[in-house]
């Protein structure tokens, strides 16, 4: 791809610009409003981060499409779409919990080709481009080698509007914790995915996410040697529900849990 270095430079500048803004707002007084659901918050920082990110991207690529959590879709007839979560982990941020990040994926001709996730509070920049591996602060990363789900450390998240189906997120969570498996709930899908890529979690699943939550992190997991699918085990689509990511070694066991609620 001829223009990759230009895209990478803009991608990293954009996540850094957003991250600088959320750091400036952290520990200050900022307004918080509510979206659909009980705790689906959005803060001044989300909007200010998004504005800073847009400025970087549109300054360089004014004709590209954007899909961002707060502004939604800004379509053009471009083959390039920047998929942006200006502040992933908003509830954490609003409560002064520094487990949050900026996540941006670049989709070219319908496929995410590169992505970056930056948590400025612990200075962790995750980056990947398709076919070239995944990196944390410039150092190559890889998924864990844990082969047994009973010995794994997992992560999940929960929707703001709980699904009406009889069995769902709480049942899967319950079946895992009843077996003594540690299941963390960090509150940021993008960080959850990057921590699978870095080998910290052996797997992460979530029932319903938005494209901006997972566009960058899904690629980072794959480039770190991990596996990502939907709950049927087929290719994950960022525009559909059901994300299951792992080191690949426990993937089938985790699929069984989310589908049959038993290990
Ligand atoms: C959050 C995700 C998290 C999920 C939350 C929420 P937000 O995104 O990162 O994994 O469990 O329900 O969707 O709202 O902080 O951008």
C-alpha cells in the first residue's frame, strides 16, 4: 500500500491529539450527559477529544469518511474510513478511573488495515497494521500460550441496556466465575482487546459492541497472533454483535461457554 506511512503518521498523531485532550480534562470538573441506557455516559472530554481527532485527520485527508462514537457517520465516496472512539471507557473516565483510551482504526475498501489504541494514563500505545505484527510502545507483542481455559485469565464487558434474551452476559460470566476462572471487567473494550494481544488476558468476549469499540483492537489481536470470531466461531465483523477474542488456544472452549454456558 503506497500511502501507508502517511496514514500511520496521521493515525498516531490523531490518537495522541485525542489522548492529550482527555488527560487535560481528567481530574477537572466537566459536564456529563446520558445516552440510551442507564449508565451510558458521554462527557465534555468525549466531544473535545473527537474534535481534536477530526482536526488532525481532516487536515490531512479532507475527503475521507469518518465513523465516530459521538458524531456518528460522516460519509464521503472515499474508500478510506477512520473509525473512532474518542474516549473508550467513558464511565471509568467519569469516575476518575484511569482505565480509558483513544481508539482509531483505518478501514480501506471495507477492511481495517491499521489501528491504534492509546491509554495516556499509563503511557501505552498499541499499534498494528495488517500483515506487519502488533506493537506496544514500538516493541512487538504476542498473545499468551495458555492452553487451558480453567487456568486462564479472561475479560468481558456488559451492555448499558441488558439484552431481553433468557440467557446472556450474566449467565456466561456466572458459569466462568463458578469454575473459579478470574474474569475481569475493565470497562474499555479497546483496552481489553489490546491486553489479549499483549498476553495479559488469555481471552475477552462481549455480547454487543460498536464498530469504534473494536475496529483497532480486533486488528491488534489478530496481528499479535490471536484469534477473533463472532459467537458462532466465524469471522468477526465489527458491524455485528458478538465478539470473542483469545490467544487461539482456548478459543473453542470459550465458544462453548458463550453458547452453552458450561465448561
Ligand atoms: C464501553 C466499552 C465496554 C463496554 C461498555 C461500553 P464506551 O464503551 O468499551 O467494553 O462494556 O458497555 O460500551 O461507552 O466507554 O465508549
